[in-house]
C-alpha cells in the first residue's frame, strides 16, 4: 500500500514538473494554427453551403475576384489584379492574374469564373445563396428559370483573363459582395469528374478530389473531428503565406472549446461561454477579445394582429426598454445598445433616427392608443428559441414593460425549427431575432423590410419605404444614397415593426502568439496575413 | 435453437416496418421544415431544394419510394451534409461509438460485477455499504457532470489527458470512464440484487452442506444465476452504449454516432433521422436476441420456445 502511494506521488511529481508540450506550443514552432470552428461543415462547395464555419474553411481553400484588407475590409486585388468601373457604375471589368493557378496546376481563367457563376445560378443546383448574384443583369431571371439562355446574363468573357460583369444598378457594395463565397470560382473539370455539375451531392469536395485556387489546399477531412488544410505551393501569392497548416476543429460545445483552449489545444476559439466572460475579464484579459460585429439583436413585431397592428403600441413598447441595462448586466460583453437597426458606421452610415428610452412618452403613446396605464391591453407574448441567453433578456424586457407600462407579458420558447416556422407563418406576437449583415452596407439591413420580403416576417408593409429602398438601389451618387437610407430607416423606426435591442459583438479567446488577427466587423481574417509568433522566453 | 432465431428474425421484420413507418410520418408532421433557416432564401430556390429531395411529391409516394430504397439498404442522401449519404455518415461514425462503447462496457462489467458481487457476500456490512453508496453516487451523477469533473482533475489540473478530441489512444480513457462509470453503477446494483437472491436458494445451501468452499460456492454455483438480471440489463445497454452518447460526444468532441440522434432531429434532416432510428432499432433487436439466447444458456429453467 505504502509503495503504491509512493508511486502515485512520484507520478504526480513527474507530470507536474515536466509538462508536455501543448498543441499550441508545437503549432507556434511549426506555424500550424489550431482553430475552433463551431460545427461540422455541411460541405465545402461554395455553391452549396450557407454557414459561417463553412466560410472559415472556404476562404482558406478558394479565392474570389477580390480580397479584403484584413484591417479595414477594403476590397483589395485577389483573383483579379485590377478592375475598372464604367462611368455609370454598372459595368465592372476584371483583369485576372496571369500567374494564378489551381492546385492541380491549371491556370485560373475568366471561363472558370463565368462557368462558376453559371453553376450557382443553374436552377437544378438549388443553391440557397444564388440570390447573392441577383445584382447582375438577368441573373435572377436565369436562376428562377424565366430565362434559358445564359449568354443573356450579365457575365461576359472578353479574353482568357478578362471578365466583364454587367449589373442591374450601380451597386456601391458590389466589390464587398464579391467576397461572399457564393461568388467564388470552382474548378469545373474537377466537379464534372466527380458527379453531376448542376446537381447536389457531388463528391468533388472530398480531400482526395479537391482542387482549389486559394492559399491552402485541403489535406484531411475527418467528420466531426478535424479538417486540415496545408499551404498551397501553387497559390500566386504563396510567398506571403507564413502558416504551414491550419487545423479546424468542429467543436459544438462552447464549454468543451473553452477547456480545449485552456489546456493549450486551440489558438483561437469561436466563442466564449457566457459565464466565463467575467472570469477572463478579471483574470486573463489579454486572452479575451471582444470585437464589434455587423449584426443586430432585435425583436420582430407581428403587425397583422391587434393590439400590435397599432403603431403607437409598438412605439411605446420599443421606447420602454432600458437597453443600457441589458447590455451592462445581462449580455456583459461590450455590446452596444441599439436605438436604431443598422449597426453604427456600416460603410460610413449611422442612422440619425433613434428609438429613445423615454418612459413618459411611451406611456403617453399607450394612452393615445386607448390603453391608459396599460389598461385593457391583452397579455402580450414574446416568443424566443429555447436558449438561456434569450430567456434572460426576454425576462428583463418582461419586467421593464410591466414596471414602465403596466403591461403583462408572457414568455414562450420553442425549439429552433418550430420557432423559425412560427416566425414564417406569422404565428407569434413578438419574437426575438438576430440579423448579421451579408456585406458591410446599410442595404444588407434595410432591404429585408421590403413588402413581402422573405426575411421581413412581420407582415409590415410601407409603400414609401419600399420606394425609398428601390430608389437607393438605383442611386449612383453615394451621398444621395445614404440620405435615402436615412429617410428609410427613419420610417422603419417610426413604424417600429422591429425593436432593436443591441448590436452584436464577437467574443472569443485568442492566444497572444497569433499575429495578424485584426478586429473587424465581419470577423474575416484572411489567413494569408496570419502567422504565429511565440513570446521569447 | 435455429428455429428460435429464425422465428425471432421473422418477428423483427414487422417491428422494423412499424418503426420506420411511424418515424417517417412523425418527423414530417413535426413543425418546421428541413430547409427553414434564419436567413430565408427565395421561395423559388426553396421549392427546388425540396423538389431535389422529393419533398414536393405526395406523402404516400415519398413513403413508398423511401421504403423501396430501404429494402435495398439505402438510407438516401443527408439533407444537411450535402456531399454525404446517410449510409456513409453512419459508417464513419459507428466504429467510433462501437470502440468507445466497448471500452465503457468493459469498465462497467469489471467494476460493476466486482463491486456487486463483493457487496452481496456480506450484506449490510461495510463491504456492502461502501461499494453500494459509490454506485448510488455513480447513478446520480449524470455524465454531463462526471465528464467535466474528470476533465477538470485529469485534463486541466494534472495534465495527464487531453481535455477533448479523439486522436490518441489516451483520448479514449476519460470518455470511457465517464460512460462506463454510469453503467458500472447500475451493473453493481443489479449484480448485488441477483446474487443476494441466489445465495438464499436451496441449491446453494446444498452446495455448502456438501462442503464446497465459499469461493467455489460463489464462483461456480451462484454467479451464473446471480448474473441473470445483469444480462437482461446489458443487452439493451450494449445497444445504447455502442450507438454513442450525445452528451459524452459533445463533452469530449468525439466523432461518434450519438450526436446524430439529436442533431438530425433538430436539423429536420429527415433522411438522417430515419437512418439513425432504424439503425438503432436493428441494433436493439439483435442485442435482445443475443440476450435471450444467453439467458437460456444461463438458466436451465428456460427453453427456446
């Protein structure tokens, strides 16, 4: 017995002193980045997928026409070394790099891009993000099957390395749009080899088949375990790529991810468990990063059912929420209280209109609507998808409305898909929602509220608003365009089919050895600019 | 015995058809559709997406074409993971769950049987109370507490094991303990109960009267009968263990099958839901059949009829 105890103590001592080298330390030495990547990707085909973890992978493997500056997200040359815009802003001509190559050695040509655009727009592929290309002339008609001849769509190959894109309207955010993976090229001959090109279920994205044009190539893909990408020797800008490998771990549980980070298995996490934010703030603030993010947490209001069909009631509710309090005491991660819908500073635009916190005015509005001191107002239901985070916010708002307006609120939670269905069917009174911009432009936040828009889901319709948004899409003068958005957002906030609550932040953990991981509102971190540098001991 | 097995297999077929039919209609009746997403795509694209997976066809037609493929052993493509079929997903993840389940079962049987048998030899003594209270704790401590606790001690504090992942042989230790510990506790209680009952039987008294040593009485005469409740329990338990545990797989980031039982339902990935349910049903049926055969072998009072 005594001997056993001695052995146990000895083992403890050995493991305690001679600590093993962690995966992170090893990675720092060998330029191997270990990333937590949320969840298992649906696929790696840019024309099929819809999620954020997929984005993190695809930007390593493929490259679009333009890239993004890692600091300020300015469009920078990518697959195209330069481009020209016509005077009216509707025709873009891209000059492709002659030295750009696919990972199998083939040159990247304008035909590759054209055929890729054709692929994503082909109806039979049923690509969910095909509508991202609708800014191009006739793209929508082709995708919806109204137009059969692709040569009438606004893409033209001028020569092997010159591509022209004809847009419906001057679209100031077009270049940022190009950074969405739906605009990325795929190597068509490879796709063809492994299944039908214009149908789902193609196997070209398996590691043994994959051909890409990005800074990294796909090396291993073990489902729900790891995806490894290796530096591509054929990438045109391979000289600046310093990382040798990136290992993506699909870790669904944020607690598991945090533990992996704490034990030195990850360089960067996707998120931080809410209760851990305070701990890191207190004890290891240098490992915690809180970056502002292009998104808004808000409540949708179903305007088709009384009493919320009444604008005064909606305004009153919106004005009786203490957003500062929610941000400070509940979400606690540097979120910005949202008194308007488009995140501040989106492409230089900040809404001037505001939904103030003004309890007296709210009470007055409610009285005007015929419910003095909340009398006669039926109980209102807030719907949220089952999650502790949404619940505490809903509870806080429930209390605020009771205290400030004497309104009774009931909370209802539903499982994710049921909640989505209720929203779509307008089967709710008020429900929580979140919106992340697809590209940094107010349009990404405002055109969703068009009458009958797929993401409107409030039943709200305003012809003046619709007209303004359409006008903005045709406006060539950037300043005039922003003025139109100001007017539109003022209408939106005045009518209050949405109640903005706060603007998102991205919270994650990052090892100090990761360099070039700049904060930006899209949370994009082009890996060619990232490298690892261990602190000198 | 062969007739017994054949009959059971024949009985299993209608059971499987009923399970498949119920699941088929139940997932489709659940509110929320496979391609509902927070960012809605256009109605046209959505319609084509549903058409690709045959969801635009009348329900009965979908049902018969599904059952037709099922007979051929084809579960169809996953809705969520576009480039993989349900068969492939199960084929890739089941071996992982099987491996983990096997380790866990070994731990459960070794610890559980040992603790249960020892406890039963001197009931209501310290050698009974100590293992049995440990078993009670083991049953009460759910895996989502046990797992993080083990990680905290052996992963984060002592640094002996990785906190998550499925890369090295050492990565198997903590998940197997977490999962096995829970089943060990059950096994211990069942083994104790079974042994206590057996030890009061006449044939044990006879064995003792004939002068058999206590060791011989326990191992040779009592054990076989005493384990009957354990055997009935471990049949379905093995099916449960080898098909993976959602909680343990999430805590340790293990690429097993268990996660799909939950995520496929949440994603309304109809094909995957069907695949996992039917696969699990077959597993249960097979395990129950094996258990019944073993029970007859252990208990001479039973016969194959």
